[in-house]
């Protein structure tokens, strides 16, 4: 009996989300939806359950906004490599593993499994229990950061690179939230600024140039004498 | 005609020892400047201290001052031709020659300021007219140059034939030259005035102030030059003429100080952020006070000169008169030169303060242009005086008695 | 988010410096130099050239560059795209003042390394101090170990690509003008170097070649545009063109400064396309333009995202 009620509630939720997604799609300013399903690399090997099928269906209605990959840590993803054999422990505790992660993202209210799916670590979970892949993590972030999510879809928030006047997937590169913000500690870390310009009376007092590489771009910066 | 030119050249090579020393000194200064300019052409304007922050400097400052000097000839033209005031009528020719010289110097100052002077002719092919005030200025300056050359050559041509000029021919030239003189300085003022990005220049009082100060510095320069000229040659400049000019300077300086006061009041009383350049000029801004001594000197000079000119006792005493003239020239040179150009750029449009001060190269080039002007004026006056006096004539030898009769 | 710095020092060796004894450099072309130099000397205004003449000039430039740098350098002279008016957005909430845009621009646009020329000036202001009108308390020379610094904010300024540019209005030779796609360009060969435009520009966007610009040959960006990042010579004025060599293509790349910005503060697009990010930005954010009281109508919009 309990199961039946659960199923009905679940079906209702799915319908609501489907409708919401439809509205989302109809929002002005979103690029033409690409119906072509991208074959996500490194996705879960586990067989899909009925609810997962439903999720996949509703995600398909959301345009593929991005072409970048999430910044998976080397040797960590797919998580199931280790986690498949581990029994999920839902208690809030100090971790023995993943010690490099220090949660600075509303840490008091949050725990790993609020976002990571306990049953399949290769996917994420939304607040409503729905599942999304890492490639679609913006769905997860967008739950709380609604304004930012909306602006990101329009291209006001976040970074877009590639070809400015082409909407073909791959031509315009949309960064995911997690490409810039570490989800466990989303605030930007201070960075070293590039050299200051020379003062007007020293515009020829330049010793040479040096090369810095930033995200695959080679930049030439000046070297000044003491 | 050929004989005339031969005699002219012969005449130019003749002179006292002082004349030779003067010419050689000028040529040496000019040579020094040519060397400096060659260096500038090869290396680029990097040899100056102008930079993106202060993109105009000593050249344009000198240019602005000299446009004023050129415009000031009108102060002689009006009493001479319109009111037929005899003492000034005698010397108006030499005033017009000052205008010609000043204009040539102006054009030289603009040329040396160009990054690519060899392409200056592009302005003739695709002039941005009527939008660019620089095109207006080029037209105004060259037009005024042509007008003055026409007036001077016509008068000298008639004199060389032993005749006085005909008013029927002079009248249109004069009528054109008076508004044109005002216009050259007005257009030059508008050149700066029209730039809304530079609050220091973007004040409607700039053009009137230009005219008022021009009517001080130009005539003051003339008074000095006339005194030298009448001492060194037999040119006849009466004291009456000089005192009359001095009197006119007093009025012009009064007006200039009044307009200056009006501007100072408006800027300092309203005390908006646009006051920054004015503060930089008179008090220094954020510890940058390179122009302050100059700006204050200019005020002192102008005020002191005003009282010296105003009092007819000091005005008619050659010692105090000459002191006053020098004070005016220094005062206006600073006020309309560095005092106008540099604060337009400081602080710059992005709030940066760069203390511009000309390099030695800029100094050499400026001085050599002044020397060129002095040389041109010396030659002009040396040619004009004998023609004026009838000693050099286009008439054949036999016809000259008429003139000698006139002279005696 | 920290970028990975891989510092390699390649100092300018005099030999490697492309000292361009420019054709347009010396006062007048050499008498022995032959017809081609006179041809360059008497070259027409870019806008008065026919298509064939443009192609010829471009070809000539490419051969000259090959001779000078021993490198194939492409020079384009293509015209504006139809129905495009470029617009730019800059999110002041996001900018951290890292100056990566400055050097991405220097690299992309073949800007002179010595003397130093930079199109973008990143200004730093103290929070809560007056700043926006005359930018009087701006600091361009801030040099902390890391940015952003607490208590400060940053505002990069470059050419605002005004709809009513003060600079083109004053140019005596019409050597600078606004293209139909809204980009203000300079014909470097037609500019006489009077610097009147620099006096007129309210944004300090115009830069003058006080000396012969130099750039190490291996650092040259070989993709150039005649009105954009080709090599400049001493004595002419130059400025930001929204990377005309990139954006005036269909499809075309984003400007270099947009591409490099680590915080995504820079936005770019077509103002005539109502779905472009720049249009959506103008419609949904409260934007402002620099020195709006001067009525230059920039197409460069600053905004705050928070």
C-alpha cells in the first residue's frame, strides 16, 4: 500500500517537472533546442531503472546548453569504481576518504548525499529525488540559484567562448557552473594579476616579454627591469 | 624686375656687424633645431615627453600663443585703415608682417607636432569638413596668411613704384582681414572648446578669453619689435603710435583679467569635479604641482602689467612700458600656452595625472622655430624698409626723381 | 579556478625583434626604393579604394610582411556582416581586475611590446569613493599579490565603440570612421598623427605609436585585418576594434578579451539580434554607459549582476 502511494506521488512529481521543463523551454531567449541526444561519456554503467528513464526523457526536453565536460578529478570518476561495492552510509560524519574536499557551500545545512546520489554515485540527485548526470549539474545548482540559472541560460551569467554568431553545438562553448565554481567551495579564489602597465615616462623601459599559459591560451606579458 | 631682385638679395647680404652676428646666431639656433627635428623624425615623437595621457604639449602650446600674436595685427589694422590714425598707419605694414611671421611659425609648430608629417597632404584629399575644427583652423590660418601676404605685397608693390596704395583695393582686403583675424583665434579656441571630453576646455568663455589675451600679447610683442626696429634702422615709428598701442593693451588686459576672473569664480564657487584641472594648474593635485609656479607667475605678470599699462605715466615711460610688455608676453605665453594645453589633459579622461614637461629636443625645436620666425621677420623688415623709404625701387633709375622729391 | 601559469622567459633579443623600418616610417620614401614605396606613399584612402585596389593593397602587405618577418601573415579586408551591430557588456560585479584581458588583447592584436601599447586599461577604485563621472580616483597601476583586493572594485575601460564618436568627428583627414557594423576603425596609412582624436576621446581609448612598434616575430598573430590587428607604424593612432579580425566572420570568434575573462564578466553580441546575450542583458539588467552625459552613445554597456 505504501509503495502504491509512493508511486502515485512520484508520477505526479514527474508530470509537474515535465510541465515545468516545457515552460522553461518556451522561455524567450533560449537558443533553439537541440533534440539530438549527446552520448555522454563516462556515464553510469548500471542498468536504468524506470524512474531513470523518466528523468532522461524530461532532460531531453532541455536544450543542451553546454558542450564542456565537468571538471572530473583524475582517477576519481567514475565514482562507482569504488562506490559500487560500498554500502551507502547516510550518517553525517567526518570522511576518511575525500579529505581534500572541504565543504564551504552552506556546509551547516548540507551533506554529501544531498547532491550525490547514494545509490549510484555516478549521478547527482535533485531535491525532489530526481536524478541528473554530472553533465547536467546546472539543474542541481539551479534549484537554489534560480536567478543565476536563468541568467546563465541567457548568457548573462557565466562564460561563453567559441563562435559568437553560431548556435551549433560545439561552436559556442558554454561553461558549466562547476567549470568555474568548485561545487564544494564555490567562491572564487583570489588569483595573481598580470603585470601592471608601465607609467607614461617609461613606455620604452621594457626588458622583454614572457609567456604565460592560461586555459590553453598563450599570453605574452612584459618583463620590466627593476 | 630682375634688377630689383638682384638688388634685394644684395641688400639682404649687407648690414652692420650686429646684423651678421644676429643672422649667424639665428642660423645656428635653426641648425640646432633641424638636427633635433631630424632625430624626432627618425625616432618618432617618443623623443618628446608627450604620451597618450598628455598627447599635446609644447608645440601646440606655442602654436596657440602664436595664433594670438597673428590675430593681434587687427589691433593695428582697425585704427590704421578704418580710422586713418596717422601714427599707426605708418607702421601697420610691420604689424601685418608680424602676423605673416606668426602664421608661418604656427604652421611649422603644427607640422612638427604631426606623427606623420609626410602625409599632411591627406587633409587636402579627404578634408573632414565641416566637422573637424582642425580643418577649419587650417583654412583660417592659411587664409589669413594669404590675406596678409596680399596686403603687404600690394602696399610694397605700390611703394616700389613710388606710389601710395589705393584704398579701393585695400578696402576689401582690410574688410576681409578684420573678421578673419578674429576668426583665426576663435576657430583655434573652438578647436579645444568643442571637446566635451575635456572639461577644462569645454567652457564657453574660452574663445573670448583667447581674443582678449591675444590683443594683449600680440601688440606687446609689436611694441618691443618696433622699438628695436626703429633703433636699428631708419624706420619711422612715432612714440604716439607706441603709446596708443600700449593704451589698447591696457583695455584688452582689463577685459582679459575680467574674463579670467569670471571663469575662476564659476569653477571654484561651483567646485564640481570638473575643477580638477584648475586645481592642478593653480594649486597642484594629489602632490603634482609642476605647473603651479608657472600658473602663478602668469597671474602676477598679467596683473602687474595691467596696472603698468593702465597708468599713463608708466605707460609712457619706456622703461616701465617695456617691463610691462615683457610681463604681458610672459603672462600670456604661459596662460595660453602650457597653462591652457596641459591642464586640458591633466587629469586625463581616465583620471590619471601625468606631469608633462618638454624634453630638451622639444625645447630645441621650439626655439629653432622662434629663430626661424625671427629670421623671416628680419628679412622681411630689411626688405620692406628700403622699399618703404623708396631706396629700393622697381622703377628704372631714370624715373626715381619723383620719389626723391616726395621724400625730401 | 586558478589558471595554470607556465612561465617561460623569452626575452626580447634585438635580433628577434621585428624592427620594422616601416615603409611609411622615414620622412619620405627613398629615391632608390623603387615604385612600390611610392605606391604605398600615394596609396588611397581605404574607403575610396575599389575592391580590386583593396585586394592589391592586401596582397602587397602580405608580401611585405613575408619579407620582413619570414612568416606567412594573412591580411583580410572584408567588409561588415549584414544586419550586425556589435555590442559589448561588462559585469562590474564579476570583474576581479586580473588584467588577463589586457594581455589577451595585446597578444591577439599584435600590439607593440616596446614601446608598450595596451588597448584596455583596468581601473581600480576604492569601494564607496566617488568614481564614475571623471574617474578621478582611478588607479591603473595597482599591483597586489592577488586580486580581487578587499575594499576595491575594478572597471576595465577600452574603446566604447560610440554611436556618436567624438574621435571620428574631429579627425581632419577622415582617417577614422564608424563602420556600418558599429566598429570605429582607423586607416593607419591615412592617419597623419595629429592626435586630435586622442584629445577628443572621453575614454582614453586611442593609443599613439610614439615610436616604431616592435613585437618578437614568434609572437606575431598571423591572422590579421587591414582595419584591425595588422602591423602599425610609428606616428599613427590605433585603437580597440572589438577584434574585427575575429568577429567580422560568419561564424566568427568572440573577441580575445571575452574569451580569456576567467570570471565571464565580458559579454558580446549583435545588438540587432533580439536573442543575443547582449540584448537580453540590456533588457534584463540595469546597465549604464560611461560618461553618458557626453552623449557619445557607447555600445559598451557596464552592468551589475548582483
